[in-house]
C-alpha cells in the first residue's frame, strides 16, 4: 500500500473519530430543537425548571444535548401530547418504574373520561346543529302523534324559513336539541290543558284585567317560554296575530267562539299591569 493511501485512510479514520466525538459531546440547543421539533425557547424553559437539562456545556457555556437528552425530550413530548402537566411529567420521568406505571394508568383513565366527555359534547352539538336546521328532532309521524292530527310538520319548516336568523329561533333550537319525544309529549299535554282552561274562562266571560284573567295570561306567556324567552311586549305582538292570522284565529275559535279575541284582550290587559302599552308594543 502506498504512503498516500495509508495517509488517506488515517485521515478518514481520524475524521470518523472526530465526528463520533462531536456526537458524544452533544448537540447545540439549536440543533436539538430542530431534531425534536420544539423551540429553543421551550428547551431553555425546560432546562430552567429542571425538566430536561442538557448533559453538557461547551467551554463557552453553551448547552449541549446528548442522545439520552433527546430521548428524554421525546418522552416529554409524548406525555405533553397526552395532556399530562409539566410538573407531573417531571415526576413520571424521575419516578421508580412501579410508581410511573401507576401514574400512567391514572393519566390513561383521565384521558378516557375526557374522551367520553368530548364524545358526549360532540353528540350534543350534532343534536343542536340538527335542531337549528330542522327545528324539532321528531319525525313527521311523531309530531302528528304528539301534537294532534291537525298538526302540519311543514309548519316547523315555514317557521324556520321565516325566523331562522332570529334569537328566538336559536333559543327554540337549543331547547329542542335536549328534548325527547317524552318531553314534547309533556309540553303538548300542558298546552292542551291550558287551552282547555282558556276556552272555559272565555265561555264564562271572565273579564280581561281580572286576577283570574291575568293569571291565565301569565301562564300562557310561560308556556311560550318552553320555546323561547317571551317578554310581555312580545306576548302582545303574538296576541295580535291570534286575531289577524286566519290559522291562529280558526284554531282558537274552534276551541271556544271568540277565544282568539278574548285571548288577545287578556294578554293586552296583563301587559298593562306590567307597564307595557299594547298600542305601542314591539317585538322586543
């Protein structure tokens, strides 16, 4: 072998030894940050709190991270991704194997509980989205069964088209999202019972403004609250529609002759008691 070849091989070996020595000495904080995908600032913070301290320093005092340090960084990243607080991560990394396993199982159980909670929240959001789009989470058949043969499922779609951008529709959807068929049955039964009392009071010529009439008007307003918040001023606006809208007027007058007008009158009288002038009432 020529002297040149020997010299070349010696130089190559020396170069390899130099690279290994540099690797053993460690990586600068910038290179360690790039290798692990974290920021230099994060590594500085982890060093300051004792979570990941570099094993070496240069003569100038710069941090040097070894392969073992990088492995520790990766473990920290795994725990952080799982949602483990930094203080707990430090305890896990430094704990005996048995203690670490117990802590990991506890973190796993907490993650499962969180996942279940998030799943339930996602389901609730699905129902809210569906309720905002459809107005009521019941099939057409269920609606007719609960609300009566005269009920038209298309009414909900018409209401959404007309009021879908209002606060009241949003409230209606939010409340509808949490209701089952049984809940709607209870609401429908309550409305039916109230309508029967209103019809009976109308036939008995209960005077608008009397205590009995005001109490009935308040109960009627409260029944609307099952769908959205109804102020006394809004109640007056609804009372007007009971007279002017042919559908509403026919519905109430079928229960008792003149009921639509009488209901409007007791709503107006009750509103006056609460400081609302029916003549100037608006939808607010």
